[in-house]
């Protein structure tokens, strides 16, 4: 991952040298530069920081950016306008149809807090094009009455979020928009795991199932249908239980072959886990499960090993989750 990022970083430097020669790129191996590591509090690798106006104070963290094109956009949005100002419907259509995804902010006027938050969000999501407009004609053409952010996917509006006049929750907006850079359901593997953890959504739901089973297509369709409703709030992940390289994630959730298909929710911040209480993976059961989790009503699932047969043969007893309470208390 470090090697990969290093190559993309170098490619961004090469391209920006022509376009913006005043932006300098540098690389530091902090294993030999202990003072710099301490000064800038480098905890994880690789870390990218952006220094502005020659100051060592408060550099800006560049998080989750992996591709040269996104590095370039990220830097350009930090040093210039972060969104394109749209004055006509033709201009809006050109942005919406240029790629798979686009985000457009529709506003009554361009000088208020919600516009500022929209522009800040654009700086943090360099993977997607952002445009904004205060043209009454453009808003009317898209049927927008109130200030709103609209995500377009393949030319069609797929999500609309009304923006109040006050300070919006920027982190919430960033989370929501970043989820659109992933598929509706993301299959877990070595390549996508980095991307999954880069998206700042702390709630993950995981479906553990063999992808070659007879019931897979039906279960997967149910899972996708539920995913559309919780985009931006819960990240939907698929784990193929036939893939040997996924063994560590089964161990982490204590999933056995006889448990699948299994559905779990994980809160990344607290590491709390929750188990789908129903047997069937239906849209209705998934919706209920996600709603009860988001409302704080779901019961935590504490996975436990089976009680070993010889747990009390020796002077030191073997305790697991299932016999801990009864023996200790």
C-alpha cells in the first residue's frame, strides 16, 4: 500500500510540475527522521500533509487519497476554487454527464454558511466533480425549490439532501458523498479493504455468504435493496466465505461454516458488534435490523467460543463468554 501510494504521489508531482510549478512535492522516510516524526505527530504510514505559505504550523492532512488524479484534484481544490460555478442548464448537464458521478449544489444565493460547507466538503472528496449554482432558471429546470445538494449517478439524480441556511454537519455530508465512490454493496477483498476503511462511515454491515450458493442471487438482491435506503449511514459489505484469504475476518467475527449466511453490524469506533436477530436475510429483516441499530435499540452480540469439554478438569478453569457469567457471578 505504501509503495503503491508512493508511485501515485510521484505521478501527481510529475503532472503538477507542468501545471502548477509553485506546488512542491517531497518525500520523507521518518524511520530515520525522528525529530520530524515527533514534530508532526506521524502515527500511521503513509501520511500526506500539505504545508501552506511556507508555514510549519498546522499542515493540512490529506486523508484517504490514493490515486494520482485525486491527489491533483485535492491540491487544486486547496489552492483554488473547489467547485465549478454553473450559470446554465447546459453547463450543469455537461458536468453531470462527463463521468459516472457528480455532485451539484443548488442555492438561492452564493454567500451563506451552507455554500461554505458545500465548498469545504468538495475539498475533502476529490474523487468526484462538484458544481454549484444560484441560477433560478437552472434550479427550476431540475425542479429544486429549496437549497439542496444532489448526487447524480450516470446522469440521473440518485440522492437529494436539503441544506439549511445554518452550519451543516460537514462530516456527515462528506461521509454521505464518499459512500457514492464505493459500489452500493462493496465486496470485501485485499484490494477493496483499504477503500472500505478510508470512507469515513463508522457503521458497517457485513453479509457473510458463499457467492456460489443456490440462494446467493436472491439474498444479494435483498441486501442491495436494503443498502439503497441506508446509503451514507451504514456501509454495506459482502464477504465471500469461499475465499480463503478472508479467513481473518471470519475469525474476527467468529463466523463458522454452519452460521452462513450470516449478517453482522460493526461499529468501528466502539468495536461493538450486532447480529441479525432473524433467520432469513429478507429486505424487511435487514431494514428492521438497521433501523433498530441506528435508533440504539439493537442488542450487542458478544460472540463466544464453545465451552471446552475439559474446562474444569484442572485447578485453573477455562472460561469463555458462554460460561463466564455463570462461573464468576
